[in-house]
C-alpha cells in the first residue's frame, strides 16, 4: 500500500472515515470490532488502485441524508445544443414552435452524438447563446415553459424480447450520454469494437469527488432500476458479469445495492457490489478498472482495450429510463451543496434550468459565498455567472464559502515530491510545472503530460500551493505536437 | 602528394627549429639549475646550525655528505656508506661496506668528481662500477656531517616520514650527543590551519634542545601550550632575548611535545618521525665510527 | 586584413575588453588553483606573458610558411617549445617560485587562451600587432591573476606581496585552494554587474 | 548509450586482466601475512607449526626493507588456538607505509622462513585509483581541466560523451607517455623534452582515436567526435603524464592513475551537468547567470569534496 | 450578486503548507535545543539565537538585494539557522554562525535561485565552510557536559581550558578503550549518549529528543521513513561489519548514538530540496549517505563524516532523480503521444 501513510495531515479525517465504515459496514463488522490492527487491515482490504491518490475532506454529510427533491420546471429553460462529446445538435424545431415534454428538439446531423429532447412542454422562444462554464458561451435553444401542462407519466414496458440492436437504438434515441463524466454518448460505449472482446461491465458508483451525493442518492432510491439498467447493458454487450464499485463511505448504498444485486442476479446475469476504498480519484475510469479488475488501461486507449465497459450508475439509470420506460434523458439529479447556499439539496432538475432558478428555489445564497463550482471541487469549473444552465452532465453545483476553498498565493517548488506520490498516473507534476514556468512547455512531453487527466491530486497536496493543474493545462496547450 | 611532401618537410623543419630552441635553452640553463637546486636546502641547513644572514658562517665550517646504500649480493644484505676521504684531494670517495651485524666487510675507492656526488645517477654508476657486477645497490638516505676546523660539530639529517595525509619532509640538525639543535619542515601536505601549523615556530621549535635521552621517550601532550613557552618558542615575534629564551627552554626541556590544537595526529607523526630518524642515526653513526676507527679509514670528520 | 587598432589599443583590449580570465573565461585552472597570493599570480602571469608573446611572434613571423592543414599541430609545437624554455629558465633561476607553481608552468602548454590568440590573431596579423596583442593578453592574464591573488591574499593572510597589511588573518578560507572557485565566480559577477550598470548609465545619457 | 556500455565493459575487463596476476601470488609455509594493529603483524601459516618455536621472541628478526641494519624489537608473539595464526607484537608502532621483512629462525626443519609484509599491492593500486577518482579529484581538488569542465557540463549527454572520451584518451595517452618516458626520455636524459613529447602523444592519441572510431564505430564517432578536438587543449590530459613522470609510477600504477583521473573527470562532469540541468530553471541573479554561478556551484562541490580529504583506504 | 473567485481546479487544497511544515520542523528542533542548554550551558542558546537571527537577516537582505519577494515567514531560514547552530561545537565564538549564515543563505541558497533550488543543504554547506575556515575552533571547541545544571558556568571562561574530545574523535585516535574509560562501560554508555550527556555539537547529542522529534515528523507525514531508516541502517550495518577490531565486531548502536547520525538522518538528509523525490531513489541515497559516513569515520580524515556524506550525496540526488522515475500508469509504447 504505497500510499498507506502518505497524506497524513488528513489522518484525523481518515480516522473518522474508518469510524464511519466501522459503524455501518455490517458484513465486516465482526472482524472490524476485533482489534485496531484489524481495522487498519480491514480498511486496506477494500479494493483500490495502488498508485497515487489523495483523500480530501469528503464534506458529503451536508446532502447525503437528503432525499432527492423534485424541482419543478422554471419559467424558462436554456438547452445547450452541445451537451455531449462530439458534434453539437442541430435544432429540429423552429422559432415559436410548440413542444411537448420529451419531444425531439435537436439531432446530430453528421458525426458522433445523440439527440436532444425538450425537458418541458412549452414554446421555443429563441435560438441564442447561453453562458457556459468551459466555453464561455454556447449555442442554445430557449424554451418558455407551459406551466399548465401536466407532467408526462411513463410506465415500464417489457424489454426482454428486444434484440441488442433494438436496445442500442433505444439508448441512442433517448439521448443518453455518460452523465457522470464528460458526456460520452453511451450507445458508442455499448458497441465496443469487435476486435476487443468485452467480458466485464463495471458500474461506477464511487463518486469520489467531495460534496457530491447525486449518485449516492440515486443508488439509495433507485437501486432496483439501476440493477435493471445493468441487466439491459449486459444484454446489449452479451456478457454476464457486472461489478458495481461503491466507495466505502456510502455503506447504506452498498447495502441497498447489494440487496438489489442479489435479488436481480440470475444465472444469466451475475451482478455484484464491490466496496472500494475511499480514495480520490477512485471514480476515474482507469483507476476504477484497476481497482476492481486489476487491469491497466494503456495510455490513450479505451477501457474496451482491456475487455471492460464502464458506466456511471446514473447513466445506467438513464439507460433504464430509456429502455424500460421509454423516457428520454432530460432530467438530471444535481447536488447543490456548500456553505454558500442557504439550503443544500439533491435536486432533480430539468436540463436547461439556470443556476439562478436553482438558487431561488433553495432560498438564495449566504453572505460567505466565495466561489461557485459546476462539478466537483477537484475537477469542476468555477463559474462567474448564475445564468449558466444545467446540462446532462452537470452532477453538482457547489456554492463554497471562503473557508472551504484555498486562496493562498503559491511559492517556489520545494521539491517535497508529494505530487509525485499523489499522482495516480505516475507522472511528475513538479517537473512539468517547473518546465512550464521556465518557458519550456515543449519539453514536458517526456514527463507524460498528455497522460494527465487533471484529477487535481497534485495541486491538492502541494504545500507550496502551486497551481500544478494550470501549468499542466498550459503545457498541454503549448506542447501539442 | 605534393601537399604531403610540403607538410612533411615543413613539419620536419619546425621540429628541428623547436629542437634547436629547446636544446639551446637546456644547455644554457642546465648549469644554473644544478647550482641553484640545492641552494635553498643549504640555506636551511645553515640556518638550522644557527648561521643566518646576519651571522655569516665561518670559513672553517665544512659540510661532508655521507650517503648510505643497501647492498645486495649472494651473501645477503649489507649496508654501505659513501664517505669522503680526508686529504688534499677533494674528489676522493670510499664506499665502506658494513654487515648487518656491524662487522666490516670491505672498502672500495670510488672514482667520482665532487660536483657529481650530489647527483643520484652518476653517483650510483660510480659506486656500482667500484663494487663490481655481482652486487646491486639501492640508495637509502644521506647524512651531512658538519665540521668546524676539522672537528665534528653537528649532524644534519634530512628525512621523511608519513604525516596525516602524505609524507612530511624535514631536515633536522643534532649535535654530537644527538641533542636536537633545530628542525625545519621542508615539504608537507597537511591541512592548512590544522596540521599545516607544524611549520610554525611554536611547534617545530619545541624540539630544540631535546636531549637524546629525552627524545627517546618523547610523547605528545594534548594540553594547551603554556604562554611563557609559546613566547619563548616564537622569540622573534615577541621580542625575547636569547637569555630569556634559554631560561624558559630549560624549564620545558624534558616535557613532552605540546600537540597542535585539532591536529594531534600530525603532531604525533612529526614527533615519532623525528624520534625515529634520530634513533636510527645514532645507532648507525656509532657503528660507522667504530668501523672507520678500526679500519683507520681517514675521513675529514 | 590587418587590425586597425593601435598598439596601445591592443594592449588595453587584452587587459579590459577581452580579459582572458574574466571576459573570455579561458585558462581558469591556474586562476583557481594557484592564485592564492599576488606573487604567485604575478609569476605565472610573467610565464604566460612570455609564452604568449614569443608564440604570437613566432607564428606571425612564419604565418605564410604554415600549411593550413597542420596549423594546430604547429601551434602546439610552438607553444610547447616556448613553455619548455620558460620551464627550464624558471627551474634554473627561480627554483623556489618554480616549486610553488608546480605543475601549472608545464600546463601553460594546454592553456586555451594562447592557442586561441594564435588562431584568431597571430596567424593573420603582422609581427608588430601580434607582439602587442601578445603583450595585452599576457598582461590581461597577469592582471586578472594578480587581482584574484590580491583579494585572496588580503582576506586570507592579511598580507599583500608578503607584507603584513592587516596584522591578522581575517578568513583562512580565502587561501584554501577551493576558495578560488568562489573568488573567481564572485569577481566575474562583479564585472558583469559593472557592465550592466555602465550600460544602463550609457542608455540614460 | 550501448556504445558507452561497450567502452565501460572494455575498461572493466582491462582492469581485471591487469590486476589478476597480482592477486595470484602465493607463499609456501606462510599462507598470509598482514599488518594488524599499529604495532602488530599477523602471520598465517599454511600448516600447523611448533608453538614453542613460534612464540620464541628470539627467533624473530624484523626490519623495514630500506633499513636492514636496524632490527625492530619484538615484544611478544602469540599463536592462536588453531595453531595457524600468530600475532607478532612490537614494542613500538610500525611504519606501515614501508614493507617489513620478517625472518623467523628455527621454525622448520629446513631452517628459517623469510617473508615480506607490506600493504597489499592491489590495495595500493586501488588506492591510486580511488585517490585520483575522489580524494584528489582532478577537477574539485586539483583544479585542472576547468575550461572544458565549465564548457561541457551544461547538458548531461554532452558531459557523458566528454567524460568517456576523456577517459579513453587519457588512458591510452598516459600509457604511451609512460613507455616513452621510461624507454626514451629517461635513458637518454631528455627530460626537458617532456612537454613537447607528451603533448605530441596526446594529439597523436586523439588523432588515432578519431581515425579508429570513424572507421570502426561511426555511430560512436558521431557522438564523441566533436569532443575529440577539445581534448587536445586540455590540462587534465597533459597533467597525467607529467604527474606520472614526476612520481616515477610503474605501468600498472600509470594505468590506475589515468583511469582514476579520467573517471574522476567523468564523475565531476556528470554530477555537475545533472546539477546544472536543474539549475537551468532557477531564478539566478542576472549578474551571476552562466559561468559565474557555475563557479559558485563548483566551489560548493569542492567544499563537499573536502570530505574525502585525508581518506586512506588501504 | 457579488464577485466570485474563478480559478482552475482543484478548488479545495489540503491544509498543509510550506510554512506549516517548516514551523513544525522548527518546533521539533526546540526540545533538543532546550536540553543542550542543560548539557553545555546557556551559550548554546546564544549561539543558536545568533545563528537564527543572522540567517533570517541574511534571508531578508538577500531577497531584498536580489529584488525578490521576502519569504522569511515561511521559516526555512529559521530552520537553516537552527540546524547550523546544531552542527557546530558549543564553545565557538559567536561570530562563526554569522559568517556561516552568509555562506548558507546567500551563497548556498539565494544565488542559486532561492528556496527549492539550492543544491547543497545550506546548513551543512555552512558547516563545511566553517570547518575549512576555522579548523581549530570547529574541531576542538567541545565542552564536557555539565553535571550540576550550572548553565552559566561556561560563560566568559576560556574554552581552551575545558575543551575535551568527542566520543568519535576519541574512538578514532585512541580506540574503544579510551571511550569506555571516559564515558563508562558498555550498557551505561548507551543511555548516557541517548540522553545527550556527552561532548558533541550543540544539537546532535540529545539523541532521544531528536528521535522523538523525527518520529513526530514521521507521524505528521512531513518526512517518510525511507531516508532516516536507510541512513541509520546502513551506518549500523557497515559499522558492525567494518568498525571493530575484526570484521563483524563493530558496535552499531554506539555508532548511531555517538555522532551526528541521528540529527543527520532525521533532520538533514531528508531536507526536501536536496534529497531525491522518488522513494527508491531515497533508499539509494540514504544508503549512500550511510556508507560515506562510515567510510569517512573509519578511513577518512575526520572523526565524524555525516556532514560531508550528506553534502557529497546532495548533488547525487539530481542524478538519482533522473535514474529513478515514478512508475507510470501503463504508458503508451513509444513515449508521449
């Protein structure tokens, strides 16, 4: 366990994590109670990846016990056309068209992508540009909600008779993308290249980023649906094994999911839950695959290269919705947390809802608010405006207060080497940063700068508070071949 | 081809020119070099004997070099001394061979010019020629006997011994009863500021006046140098008169050598080295004297 | 392509603009190794001056006779010859100083500065110019060595040319051999600083 | 890289070939002998010997090799229980830099056993090597070769190439110089030609290495060739023959000295270049940029290398 | 709506910082200092104060002179000052640490680019400098430990009159018997040395407190076990093999307790800036430090070698960092794409 005693400033917190695990992990409770030594042993016996990683304060207690709350449709929605990796959608509606909830409003004409659906019934008001956390602005469709329209009811249908192609088409048609991460179209993932036989499905329930509890609540409240979705995926892929990886700090989810998995497992479908050690970035695809299967995905390759397909639990739920209910993906569970918001919550919001509406729904912000982040605190984007609409991939919006963020100025690198220890990819962030600082970003290729997925572990641990991720991004930009 | 010819030709010419220049320089300087080589050493020797720039040496003072060799032949090892002969003819030398037990083995006249005696190569050749082919010789060391008006006054003993780092080369002067008259460090590579302090008066002058009996059991004391002794040892610096110095010296005559602070090993090496040189010399000179007297070999000392 | 500089300019150039130690950064070994006293610097300076002047003149005299393909060997031979001469002379007439400088006198043969001046200057210029250039370079080297020697002797031994100036030894450090590195480094930086300040004042003017 | 490895292996095997014969010496009755404490000689016999004869102090005659007429006083002799190892103690500390001759009379029916105790020659050779490599490192404690040292220590690869080239040229030219010195200069009293001859031999070696490399291994030549010219005008190279002529080294010692000097230069260059590559990113004051700061760093290296001073391994 | 901060992820940072690390190290160095007052008298406190003050002053002046941000608050100069005082004898002139501070901070650190860019450990560099410049004071100003809490008794007295030898110097010059004669027989000598009642440098003697401080740093995760363990283990092992009259008879425990090995292993060798970052490299580095220490102790010109051993290994860490790279997570063949 190379990182066993690494980031020890966090030792106290880790101890609490132990306690938490002890309190509830019923299947290990007996051994855990035996002795302190076995406790440590027990902790490390959870699956994990061997190299790097950090354990930031989890801060999940603010929302982890809050049930998913429906947030009604706001008066106006802005639906960004490019919500996935690939080409943005082209609108299929015209100005002032009436749309119903779930109607197709955008489609990809050429290239990779999924269709877009109307989250509400209403009227197309404008084709404009919305604020976007990464791209400043992005083309969008504005829909004025018809507040009188009744919500659509979906009923489960039988899917067992459908072939894998038909299932895939349903997934595509519902506009399902990987909603835990970058928004990769799910139907592509479900159709791996033929030369790489896939034998394992992994459902990612790690949710390793601090604060976020959307997947956690999803697993608690929709365990049966997730398991059913997993079965759909297994059927599409034509395989038997499904692992659900859940970090050990969500013992209730582990319990519920285990029960659901046990109930759903048949000779055909073998679904099991793997508790994972609490360590960031446990939920990163490569790390998760290594934790559960021990396989290493080579650099720049897809998980299918090692015979694995990974889906987020929420994506699985969306696939369930698409296939079983026939409901397109236009709602999203978003964790709203942080000391900067009056009432933290796990909200089910319509895609296209603006942050300002959410803030209004939750009673406004507190005076301590210092930073608003879309996504997790480790990899999310700080935003400067509340006009940004929620997309399919938004899993959380954090309103952080001054004491939750770090605003210290950075100093020179002291070569402590902590970033080397923290990097899950085995890179040398300090060297990359020093090269970039000295104006030689083109030399950073040899330190593997392109393998970096910007998990932020290095910058998190850096005692000199150096903006290492920033340097790395700069290096990536400048060192493009 | 023509190119190569010119190159070869010009190179040859330049080599010849260079050789000419160097050869000329060599011829012009070689004599001065021989002359100047030992000037410094001689100066040190006279200063050890007490003759400095102010106090010129008397004309009656003479230095006689005795070279010791180790001789190997069928019988085994023996020792030989190249001694000058007394008399008007200054260029006469004899090689006196003595067995390891002190017995006289024979003497061989050596044909050697006086200027050549201080040079290792010609001297070795001359001795080898005198001894005959079946004996091999190896140069060991040299001693200088100082006479005044034909009477022995002192011995000058050059020698070297291992110091803390590399070898320490010294010249020391002892009188006829082997009491140390003076010690001069010629070469050393001890640490500057630590062992390098052996060249300082306050260390090397401590040996002055140590009698042979005191020397034989001389040790090193790791205590600070007393103030009065320090002043006496460096009399020039503190402006002490000779009488004062003598009085203090008397006081410390039988004391051990006070070690240099932080350089006990260097101090001890010098002490042991000096001890060894004098002890060996005293032993050898008694044997040599005995043999010379027995065999009635006339030497100028 | 004769030089357009006067004799005096050539000499000054060697001492200031193209000082072999501080500006050209050549022949650093003696500058570090034996620059502990002014006298040492002076003695080695004299030796280098001699070799430089004589080599420069020799090459300048024979510059038309030297085949370009054996240029470097010829330079080496010339320098080696004159080094041998000065080596013999010093060994014969100044044995004490010779002993102090040890192997460095013989190593003048490998000083890059001399070869460089032959290659850059003497093989193109007249005997007269070469002579003055040789003087300049030699003096430059000597001045550099003496400057380092001055600092090291003053700070290390408290003396200048053997005369007691301070009456005590401030920092033994400076006469230790390796202090040469620090002295040369700091002095170079000092000259760089002067240059920067000079340039800045010039710009302002 | 692989070329460097080949050279490395070559040098290593050369060392072994030169050193093995020295190791393979053996004595008859006396199986081993060495200096023990500062006043002790330890003797190991090949077969059990008579305890009384061995422990009889009067049976011993011991002297330093250059002083056969002065016998050292043996204080006591004790034979260990195994009957093979005897410890001879002396009244006074021994001067272990000199070989000591020990004669033990009446120990065998055949008569006396005579043998020499000295520090092992192999150890002496190694100490020459280690001394040139570390203790008297040519760059940091002898201050030679600084121009090349500062010039080529900017990049690691250059430094490595330079260091290996130096070592090669140094070993070859030193061996040639040694032959020349021993068989031409000394017998004919031409010592004053030392400088010319040695620098000529160095140039010749460089030229030879250049030609041979170009033909035999063009790849290696491409990586080393550029440095070869620099080698000629360098005092480290010429210093080795001068030192060995001064100290009258024999062939093996010459080899060890040149190898150590070359290795030491390589070591210094490699360390310095690694450090300087790191220094490139440092915010060095403007006036110190470049050579001055390299001097300061080299001074700090020299300060650290003081740690080796006074080191005597064997 | 107010203005919110915008920056690149990650938005949360661990609460460790350079200042925190440095000041924790300073805190760990305080107990040995306090003990040294009782061992060698109040002047150790004065020397340390002078040393720290001059290091801090040198840092401020250097940074002002070089036009850099003054970062004296981060405590690194304080550490250098304390460590410098810890490695010089307790009986030296108060001027020595001032000169040492200039060497350590200006020449050793700021000329090379400031914190993070020094190649050699500044405190040890200064010690080597002082040892070369004031060889007598640095090798002989050892004080015998006080037995009666008379902490003012050495003030103003001639140090020459009381100076003594360190155990290692005694061991080197006169052998084990002399050490036992002066400090007591074998089992007792360990406890005496562990508690610090022996001549030595100001901070190196109180072994127990140094170990405790080191363990606290280990617990906090500021240092890892690799360097201290490999340094101490290699010193112990090599001393055991080569340090005795015959092979395998050396006294490893004495070797660790009698010199600066503990201080070096816990507070000097693992200085972040000058040690390698890779863990394997750190092990190699530690063994190198240990081996050189034993080499210098047994065969070298100094009784204690850890100072030079660390200095000699410092530049090697640049090499080791190049040799030992972290294990990449399945890199693509042919290097970076």
